[in-house]
């Protein structure tokens, strides 16, 4: 269940957290918001960014003259595949907002001012909950909202950008593609493929593994290349006005960056249930799931080595050691005080909102619900997290009703943190009637405010109850209050 987003031009809601307003000197007042960003012009900007980036990939990645015809064709095919993949990702996920993107570009500009050789780089922000950033190789650096949500201050962001700039200056991506094509078209590799084809059994599997091994070994953030990038990044970073010790603090964050709020206590009984449908103890029992959910968990585990984040960029302990060796001025284990810089708090908050929204839009209702519940504790006055909980419950309900729940709900796994496993057990123990009742409970929590997301949640709750009268009432209320709002087209299209 993906919802359409359309921001009302000129009307950006302010933070629901008053204390954040004090720390917004670097941000325009109209940019502060407690809901995900969107505007009518987003698609147009995304298309332009996608076309420009694809064109720059095609221009930068040029096949070596010494390649034979076959190798040149393979290189060209890989380049085109890269251009298309990058442009598609940008079209789907780039966010040309008026707060987060300008903030990253401001940080990038400070680095370029201190390091003119990095002027050939640019920044694109994408809405993705993964805490990651990467250099495409032709000058474009992609930063995910999940990374911004996991950082503590601008200094840490600056080092990440220096690291990706270093990859570009060292030409790791362009040289890596040449090396990869050379490997695939070498006599040695072809002889191995020929030998595998002569085998009687499992030929396809062996050949696939051969190609995967080459791809893993040639990824541009391979450990040796990563150390090169960190070394150059630290040199670039020292020329900037940012604090050197924050590079080391950043490496410490990598250990748990994939697990935000890991130290918080999650009391599910405080969030689910109400007077009419109280929390039930058996919901917390170890769930055995279903054969389909188990298959999804096995699939997720198989894909885990292919996943990437700053934590796997590569091992954070090695990177900390490298940077400590380069620093010398800061003893091992000594860093600046941990904690979010006050001036960074609005950036972190907005990035968290965008990342929760990203989980929801990817139809990962388990993740969206998991983080929304916890961030509601951190930001109790922000209605968005309550509203996305109600919408996520409907998503689980709708898929459960259609017998497709396993496509949007994982099962507990040894690869997951204990707290998340407990939450997954809880969700897998809920039955259709439970999900419907818990939506009714969430409706009571949304009665106070009639925000856009609140009205959308109220509509889906009424839909689950097959309450046409309330659905029409919500539709009329939304269109009366938000005639040009982000969900206006959706409500007009659902009008009977």
C-alpha cells in the first residue's frame, strides 16, 4: 500500500518539537517539517537529475583502446546498465527538498572550498533508510537519508563526503570496471568457465558463483581500496574547518548504525491495545511463523552478504585503527563527547521521518511500525509516528486478508537483534481480527488531530471496517481542509 504524496505549495508544517526551533539557524523557517517532504515538482527535478547523471556516467566511463572488440562490447554493456540503474534509482528516490539536500550541499561546498581538486563532484540525496553513501564514479555522490539519521553532527557527514570524494579522485569505480571486464574476458577465467561447463552436475550454480566472486572482489570499496580512500579522505578532511576527532567518533557509530535505538526499551504493551481490546500476553510468545514466512527469512539471510551500508564499508574496527594511525594526536579510544550536536538535531529528526516513510513506501510495514513505535517515545509530540503506525497496521491487515502477509512481514532470525526479533514474534502472532481491532485502537489515538496523514489513516481504518459512511466523511473533510494537499488527488480518485 503506497500512498501518493503531494505537498501543498507554500505551506510547510513546523516541527512539532518546540525545542528544535531554537537550533535552526542554518535552515530556512519554511523548511522545518514533521512530515515527509514532497512537492508537485519533485518528479520533474528527479527526471532532470537522472538524465544528467546517466549522461555523465556514459561520458566518464570510456572503454580502453587496448580492449578487443568483445571486451569493448562488454564494457559498453556494463556502462549502459550502470547508467540505467543509477538513473532509475534517482527517479524513484531522489529528494530535492529545501532542508536536507541544501544542508548536505552546504557541507560539500565547504569541503570543495578547502580542496579545489574535488570540484568535479556533486551531491544527490535519496530517501532510503540504509545508513549509506557512495560514489558512482563520475563525480556524483549519493547520500541516503538513513545515513543522516544515524549521524550526530555535520563534522561526521563531512568525513563521509571526503571519503566518497576520495573514491572519485582515486578513480576506484572507473578502474574497477576495467579490471572487472579484463577478468571476465581473460583466458584464465574463460578456461575456468569451459571446465565448469564440462562438468556433469551443477554447472549453472558453479558459473554463477564464479561471477559473484569476481564481483565481490572487484567492488570499488574492497578493503584495500577502502583504506586508500580513508587515507586520502583524512588529508582532505584536515584541510576543512571540521573537527578531526569526529572521524574517529564516526567509526565508532558504524558498529551499531544499522541498529538505531538499540539501547532503548520497547514495551509493546504500552503501544498496542486499548480499553476495548487489551494487550494479550500470548502475542509475545515465540512465533513459529509459516512456511512462507520462513522462506522469506531464508531468502533475506541469503541476500544479506549482498547488502551494503556504512557498517560494511568495510569493517568499522579496521577503519578506526587506520584513522587512529593517521591521526596520532588522539589516543586510541579517546574521542569527542558522544551525542547529537544541537545544531544537527533538526537534520537528524527530518532524516528519521524520511527514513520511516521510506520503509513504509517499500511496503516493509514491519520495519516502518518498529521504528515508528520507538521514535514516538523519542518524539512524543509528533503525530506523524502515530499516524504511520495506523497506516502500517492497515498494510499488514490488507496483506493478511489477501494471504500475502509473508511478502511484507519477516520472521525472527538469528541475524536480527533480539529486540527486533521480539517485535517480529509479536507481529507474526497477530491474527486478522487482532489487526483489525488494533486499527480501531489506533483510531482513538488519532482523534485529537486532523492532519493529512491522520485523515489518510482514518480513511484506511474505515476501509478495513467497510464503513462507507465514515470513508465518505473523511474524504469530504480532507478535501475541504486540504484541497491542494498531498493526498488530494488520491481522495478525488476514490470519490464515489
